[in-house]
C-alpha cells in the first residue's frame, strides 16, 4: 500500500518528461502541444485516482502511512509521510491543478515546455506535502519555486519577466533564511527527519530561532505582510491558469509547511505573533485590492488578504480556529482559482484587463452568461454570502476568534473590504452597454470553448458543495486539524450554529459597511484620490528586500521576548 | 572569527541585493548570499571531527576504529552539494531572465525597469493619461 505514496511523485514527473518530449515531435505536426496537454491531464487524473485507495489514511484518521524511499529507514534515509493533512491538501491541490491545466489546454496556445514546467510544479507541490525530511522539503520547495518562476515569465506582457525576476530574488532570499533554519535545526537536534526531530531535545532558544528562520522562508512564499511584496506582480502577470495555480496551490503549500513546523514544535509564541500578522495582512490586502484598476491585480491582492484570514485563524490556535483555518484554506483554493480562471476567460474574450475599459465594453453579463454565472459563484463565495463556502469558513473563523477582540475586528473589517472590492470587480459584468456611440461591436468577443467552461464548473461544484454541506466537510477537516498535537483531543468545531442570529448580524453589518465603503471609494472625489494614491504606492525590489530582512528581525525579536 | 566572516559575507550579499541597481550585480549578490550559507554549513559541519569521513580500516589497519570515531559529519557537506546544484540552476535562470528583460526593456537598471513596468500598468496617478479612473467617471455620470 505504501508504494502508492511514491507514485504521487513519480506520476507527475513521468508526465512532465513525456509532455516535454512533445517539443521534439516533427515540426510539421501541430498536435504536439495538444498531446502534451492531454498527457498532463492524464497524469494529474491518475494522481487524483491514486488518492482514492489512500483515502482511509486521509479521512479515517489512521496512523500516517510511511514510505521509506529506496528502502532506507529513517535516520539514514528519507521517508515520505501521508497523513490526513497531506491527503487533504493533495486532493485540493491536484484538483485545482487539474482544472487549471484543463483551462490551459482549452486556451490552446501553450507550448509543450509549458506543460513540462506545470507538471514539475505539481511534482514540487506533492513533494513538499509528502516529505518527512527537512532538507528534502527545501529541495522540493526549490523545484516548486523554479518551475513557478519560469511559468510566470511566460506571461504575455513584458512585465511578466520583471515580476518573475523580482519573485526569484525575493523568494531566494527567503529560502536562504529557510536554509539557515535547517542549519540551526540540525545543529541543535542532530537529525533532519521531522518526526525524529520533534522528540529530540536541544537548546530551546536555538530551536526557537530556527523555527523563526523557517517561518520567514515559508512566509515569503505564503506572502503574508511584510513578505507579500512579490505576490501582486507575479500573480497578475502570469498566464491565467498559472495565476490560478499560484493562488490556489503555491501559497497554500508553503502555509502547510508553516502549519507542520509550528504544530510540531508547539511554538506558541510564534503562533501569537501570527495571529496579529494574519489580521493585519487581511486588512492590508483588502485595502490595496480596492485601489486596483487591473482585474488580476485586484484578485492578487485578495490572495494576500484571504491568506491573512487563514494565518490569523491558525495563530489563534484553538481547535475551532484551526479547523476554521483549514476550512478557509480549502475554500480559498477553490474559489480564488475559479475567480482567476473566470476573469482570465473574460480577458481572453475581450482582450482587455482594466476594470474601467471592461466596463466600457459593457453588457458582458449577457454576452458571456456562462462565465458570468461561474464568476458569480466565486464572487459570492469570497464575499462570504450564504449559502456559499466563504460564508461558512468566515463564520467559523469569526467564532474561532471569540475572545480575541482586536483580531476579530480586523477580520470583520477585511470582510467589509472584500465586499466593497468585489462590488467594484463585478462592475465589469454588470455595467450596461454604453450608448451605441462607441465603436466596438459584439463580434470582437471570443467565446470560451466548452473545455474552458468545464474547467471552471469543476471548481464551482466543490465551491457549492463545501458551502452546502458544512457539517460533513467541517467535521472531516476538524478531524484533520485535530492531528495537530498542539490541539490534543479537544473536539473539533461542528458548525451547528452557523446560521445563528449572531452570524447573520455579522453578515448584515459586513454587507452594509462594504457597500458604504464601495460607494465612498468609487463615487467620491476623496475616495478617487485616495485610491489613486494607494495605487501609486508600489514597493520596489530594494524596499521589498528591506521589508523581508526587517520582518525577520521583528519576528525574531517578538518571538524571543514573548 | 570564522562565524563573523560568514556573517559579514551574508550581509555583504544582502547589501548588494538591496543597493545595487544592475540586475547582473543582483544575481552576483544572490550568489554571495548563497555562498555564505554554503560556507556556514561546511565550516560548522567540519567542527564535528578531525578526519575525512572515509572508512579508513583498510588504510590504517588497527587504528581505523579510533579514526572512525573522529570523522567529520559528512551530512552537511552532502547537503551543500545539492544546494550548489540548485544555486547554479537559479543563477542560470536569473541570468536568462535578465537577458530577456534587457531585450524587452532596453535596460538592466532596476529603477528604470520598475518605472517602465508601472507606466505599462498605468499605475502612477499623474503620469498616465488614460488611467483606470477616467472610464469609471464616465460610468458614474450615467
């Protein structure tokens, strides 16, 4: 049975090689790219199928499945672990990757090399999720990163190259801190295996510093404030399916690294810092998002903001909050990928990506009804309206943060901002057709092919399912979160009171403030000026690196002192 | 002494990354940071013993076991071999990106590049004649 675990790594790798070979088909044949895409889809589907026989380890709470690579036992060799957290994140990650790849195949403009690196990215993701060895984790993180730099650089506009370079530099420095953390760990515990390490003693201070170093490394990839600087550029410039994977998979995987490390060492002080970092990230991201005029940049800032929710709930550290954090993590993977794909379909159809210009075209809701419906699912989910999944997980997070008034308020404020910014984004569909004075005709639209819609439907259905069956999903995820030793055997959250008056009042307040904020921001001169000012504030690369180092110092000092 | 030198090397790399505007110099600085980490692993790892980690029984009959107890921990060095390979990949990729950036933007100066990218996005409020707010105003007038 445990051989299946290694197959989760072998299948994407083999798929990558075969898809890459598509580049060497004779020049004449134009089927190369299409075939490479199909190979990619098949290998991802195979990975998803592999998860079925492994389900007992994912859902039934069995002991983790261990696969010693090459037959060497743990102190000498590297072991792969499949536990509930790994199974769940594999499921979500592979599903999102599959849908994004389907979208890419439907776009039909990618070369076989694209599919090669895409599958390499999936390999890196699975490796990070499964490995039980800290240095191996570093290697897979680098594979994941290098594949993503190349995919981002493939964006259409020339900024994509610059965004990729900036991301490369910032994340390499972040991973440098990660390597430093590995060194400190090895020095104080004498092993690199995560499981053996937890038991090994060692200087407490050194271990704490090591966790901070690792958290900075993972934090740069997870993109919470102040490490978020690379994300808006990278996610906005990447090709649409890559944006979906970056938001739906990449930042989640690195957060899971953080999750594992922190829960393994029970670093309570760091958790406390993360609660604050998360709250601030949620608000910051949403403020920056409202200011954007570029559709994809707006979504990218929302990835920052929503990660703030997840990090804050994780930082709260109670059983209920952890379950909520995981729930929102899954939900955000689904709806943010859906949003990126649907906005990508709009951009592909119209050739425009600026909110103002898309409004200028007008009447898109009627002309792209399928895309509009799917976009609406994503929007209502992220804005937290019942019965969509965002309402469930945001409600769970809010109740998980009970007793932490400041963080709770920050999260509510971020919720209002989310509503405001998605009102703004929905304008691209809802704007009426301008009086026929403008020259553009309906013929200019490129309707999305069926495969593209299918990719989005595949994401929209789980979005609805996780919203409509909160008890089932919440119960399963609570069991997963309970594997976290810091939580112990406390019962997970059963979202019974989800539609309680308290939560509905929260919802009403959020909506009211959100609509008010939207009107204030877009319909008044002051709001216009404020947004233009915010839009102009972009962190240069030097500032970004300065923030990174400063963030490390602050995190280290805070953790040390608490 | 050596740890301080390694720290100095690390900080030198960070300084280069922050202060140097040329992309190629940034790549060099990235390599300096990486070298600092490699030297850290190899140097600190070498403090754990005094002979090379080779099974020496056949070379020195009789005293092999004594030497075995005194070998340097080979793991950090092995890890750094991997890191060096990854570092080369990253350097190659970064230089390729820099070359492409030069072809598309005509400069390697990060400040000019960032300015050009912001202008492409129509981001700076005073400079762009057709920023996002213009059509928005038209909408609200209707």
